[in-house]
C-alpha cells in the first residue's frame, strides 16, 4: 500500500499539486508509489486554516484508485486519509502552494493545517509553498526540482514527535544561482494591516512582499532567494 499522502489547499486540479507529484516521483528516497496517494479538496480552500467538517457528510469523488477529490477542507483530507484511505501512511505532504506560507501565515494556511493534522496523529508532515514575487509567473518545473531536493533530505531526516516541517521556496529567475536550503526559525512579525475602503466595503490592500523580515527568520531567508525550512510544533 502507498505510504505517502499528497494534499493541498489550492484544489486537486491546481498546478502546484501536479508539481508536487512530479517532485515525489523524482525523489531518490524509498517511497512505495511514484506519485503518492492524492486526497485533495475539490475546490480552492486557501486561507481556511485548521477548519474541519463535522456538521454534515463529506462527499468524495474517486478519480482513480490513487486520486480522490474531497468536498471539504485540507484538514478533512488528512483526517479521511488517515482514518480510511491510507491508515498506514508514513507521511503527509501538502502543496505546492501558490504563494508563501511564512511566519504567522501558518495560523491561517490550509496547506500547513493539513500537515499539522498529520503531526497530531503522529505522522510525518511536510508543507511546501512557493513564494510569489509580484509580477512574476511561477516556474512549476523549477518548483518541482527544488521540492525534490527538499524531500530527499526531509523524508530521511529524524523528526521529533509533535513537530512538522514548513518549507517555503524562493521565487527565482531562470538565471538565478541555485538556492541554499536553510533551517531557520519562523518570523513572528505580523502581516501588514492595510485595507482600502469603498462605501460599506473593506478590501485587503497589504503587500506581502513588503512585510517585516527579521534577519535569519523564514521570511528573510525566502525573500533572500533561499529555501526556508522551519520545524514547527503542534502545540
């Protein structure tokens, strides 16, 4: 049976989860299936945090024996995977998210919540996000290559119970030097609080790339064109 569960919060048809499957297939570590068992939301759930569905049934679609679309949140996907679809899972890998999940973002991120839930159940969790520089398109092939390097390290690295990995890939140009993989603490700086008001409506207008970046934290590492890896605790 497959031992890797793949999920995300951008939806099962998002390009990021396809890039993650490609990265897993290229990794030279002992994974049983070349892609991983995919259990991901049917629709986009970015920013949903650790929301779970308990007040109504959760419908699923079996697209293949190794791919399931869930009408629920990323955390629902992990819970269903561990309870039903893949109870012998050794790792849950979430991503590749289109956008960074740095510092305090982890409290609102569905991508990160999926692997936090895995860690709660004693299963290794790795969340991977692709930071986006304003005005630049994502090179998903490069994201996959960087993710392969990350997985080859983290899937074999010992991890303390009650912890999980949060990884943020830098947004690089084709000419950029290969990034370093840097283990670092998460930033504790808040996201920008800036809103635009029009009539009775407020629209968020904070600029992600202008957030505070304390030296040596994940925000600073990623914004400096390196791979930021943080080890987070479930409590």
